[in-house]
């Protein structure tokens, strides 16, 4: 069941990104979350206001799950895998792709 939720998060993020690219106000609002005290929570609140269903914990968990799968698939996984800095942060990756 967790994997299904992760796929939904990716789909929702792609849809949100498409909407933000065509709506400068939404894009600005999402990018402005970087300056907030709790940026991921603020981001998720805005996303939920625009139809997304994921929570901050869902977002963090999906990023960690994706990163763990990526590490397992490179060089046999484990400690021999290259450090993929930031690859587990779906929030930051979303904002980078939006800019």
C-alpha cells in the first residue's frame, strides 16, 4: 500500500508543477515557502489547497523511499554507492524544477 501512495505523490507533484508553471501566483506562493519557518508544512498546505492529498510526512517518506531504491540500484547498493546529495528531498527538487 505504501508504494501506491508514493506513486500518487509523484503524480500529484507533477500535476502541481504543471499548474504552477501556468499560474505565476501559485508558483510564487510555492517558491516563497523556502522563507517560512516550516517550509515543507507550508508547501504541503498550499498543495492541499490545490487538490493534493499528501502530507509533509508522506512527502518526506516518498523521498527517502525513492533515494533508498536508487542507492540499492547503484554499484550493488550499500556503502559502495555514491553519495547522491539532495536526491531524497522531493520538496527541494520540486522547487528547483519549478524555477
